[in-house]
C-alpha cells in the first residue's frame, strides 16, 4: 500500500516537473520571438 502511494507521489512530481519545464520552454520561445520581431521592426524603420 505504501509503495503504491510513493509511486503515485513520484509520478505526480514527475508530471509537475515536466509541465513546468514545458511552460519554461514556451515562455523562452515567446520571448525570443518577440525580441526577433522587435529587432526586425527596428531594422525595417
């Protein structure tokens, strides 16, 4: 029973970590895209 609970907790932790990493990646990508767009706009002016 305890082993099952530990496995479930471990699974939950892994899922949370993966989700956080994905969010971080998304944020980084958005920031890079926005910076690129700003640079292009500045160059085009």
